[in-house]
C-alpha cells in the first residue's frame, strides 16, 4: 500500500511539472491547441515520462544490487582462501581440538544448556533496567546480571591497583570505570571454573614430569584473555593483573606447581578464536600437547558506558534508533586441548571436538542502509563444512548470535536456507542475541559454547555462525566426539 501511495504521488508530481511546462510553452508561442495536442501533451506525455522514470529507477536499483553482490563475492573469495580452515597442509586444514569445558555467565543463563533453553523459549529477554535511563528519563532495555556488582572486587583489589600504578606512574591519576570491575567480577567464576576443569589432568601438568624423549618438554597452561575494545591500556593492565592473581591462587589449589602463562589484549571474539586456533596449530607443529584457556568478558551496564553508546549513535531506542545496541554484560571461557589429549579417568564419553574456524569479512557493514545479502555468511559456512569434510545434510543444527531487531537475523536465516536447506528453522536453528543483548566479543565464545552443547547433547554435528560484528563473519563445526577418519577409495582388483 505504501508503494502505491508513493507511485501515485510521483505520477502527480510529474503530471504537474509537465502541465506547467506545456501550458507555459503554449502561452509563450500563442499556439492554437487542437484536441490531439491536448491528449498528446497533457495526458500521454506525463504517462510516458512517468514510465521512463520507473524504468530508469528499476535499472538503477538492479545495477546497484548486482554491483554489491559482485563486490561481496570478490571480498569473500580471497578471504576464504586466507581463512585458517582453507589453507596450509591438508592435515592441518582438517585438524580438530578437544573441548574440555565450555563455561558461560550471562543474564539469560549460567551454562550453555541454560542459554540455549532461554533462546528457544524467548525468555528472559533484555528487560527494563532498574537504574539505567535514556535522555528522556525512561528506563533502558538491558541485560543486567544480578551478581555483576564490581564494588567488592574493586575494594579487594586495592593492593593490585597500587602495584600497577607503581609500575606505571603515568597512570597514577587514572581510575577504571565501574563497567571494568563489573566485567571482571562476571569473568571470575568462568575463569576459575576453567582451571577447575583441568583438575583431572593435574598429574600431567606438574613440573616434576621429566621431559620426553621426543622433545615435548614440560607442559603448561596457556590463557588467552580478550578485553572489550573500549578499555584503555590502564584498564587492560588492571584486568590482566587481577586475572593473573586469580589464576595463581586457583592454580596453586587445583594445579599445584603448574606454570600458567597469560596473554591479554583488547580484541573481538572472532579474532580471539582465530588466535586460539593459530596457537593450537603452532603447539601441534612443535609437538607440544598443552591445554589452552580462551576467555573474554564484557559489560556496558553503567551510566558512562550508556553515555558513550549514546554519543556514538549506537544506543538502542525503539523510535529513534531501533537497530541500536542494548546494554548487556557476560563472560565466557573455553578450555581446549589437542586431539591426542588423554581422556579423564572418570569420563563418561568422548569429548566434543571443534574443527578450525573460517573467518571472512563483509565489504559492507550489516548496519549500513539498504539491502544486505548473506553471501559472506554462506561462504563462511561452506568453508567450515569443507574443513570438516562434511556434507550439509549431516549437520543437525546451526547456532548464532543474531538478534531480532537488526538485519543480522535476516542474514543468519538466509545463509542457513542457502547452505543448510534441510534444517528446520523452528527446531534446528538457534539464535542467542535476542536474550543476551549486545555482549561484544563474548558473543563469539557464547556461540561456540552453545554449538558444543548442542553437538554433545544431540550427538550430531552442529555449526556455529558468528554475525555480531558489523563486518566479520566466523563459522566453525562442532562434533560430539572425534572426527570419523576419512576412508580412502578402494582400488579396483
């Protein structure tokens, strides 16, 4: 109906312009009009101009859409070739890692199964926050965690803060925002539980184990931490110092004598998973079979963070900015090990495996005006399937971090329809973004954790598709156990 109204208004405008021009010309030339002139110039001419305008607009829109599709395809082609899952040695391309544990902390659930259940039930969704307000004084939609208050952590970390300021006098007058302490508070439990998950393998990680003849040497636990991109260098160093203190204490209790190394930086969740993949492959090439903990945290539950989102034009508002971000907070941790890592003595089944991720980049932001296509997301899924040497029909589910108020949902479901047509949209597809809110880099880890849970519980492969970033698209394949070895074709007798 809206299109018909716009078309009628355009025809009226064209008719008025044509009539004014024709009548002015007739008056200036004192032309004696005939019935044919009136029909031709006052009726047929406006209709002809209207049709020409419509055809021109149709051609222009079609050309723009074709150009956008070609540009996105060109951008996806080299990215697929450069993706970790598509290059290098054949064995490395199809390599897997074991998932010893997948731990999450969100407003929608404290475990991957809780998060999947909340996403499928549609509740709890981000609700009206009791404290945060917009410019009109109305409560904001946010996903606040009840145990995310960081004031206690800030008070107990005074000695660590003083040590950081002593080592960096230039930061002596800087103070971390409340959201930093909230994010660290939420991170503590998943991070410490990740260390606890390594308890069954503590004898393998003690320094007294003599180096092996093959040159593997002593094992250690490596930790990759991802901070929000908005954190300053001062806040990043505070976070690394606090996390290192936790890991040292927990490691002394659970993994006595084990060396724990930490690498922390402000990166997105996709880049963090890519770094973990590179590290696991480097360790495999060096014949070092060591566990890796990948963790991230995020919080925008605070007046300063909300003001920053509003100043950047990113804060959600139902009328002014319906595609904006809803403040939220969350944390997640994945405990990974190589495919030859031994099973725990009390294991009740095989551990889930992850194939290598495929990382691609859109040439156009998903939040940009106009139509956006799923080509990049579809290419990422195809690359992930190639890394697992798996047909699309063998995949039982797809989980992603798409929300319901931006174009990410359309991209997610269109990519699924193109690449996984046998999946049922209501039963086999799961999106968690509408219950977690905007959780930054943590979203990628949450998606992987949920994909691992669905693969484990369903005993079938499940794909993870990360679409939270405006440009980056990541996909990987989660298996309920080790991959089935590829069977070489039998030569004819």
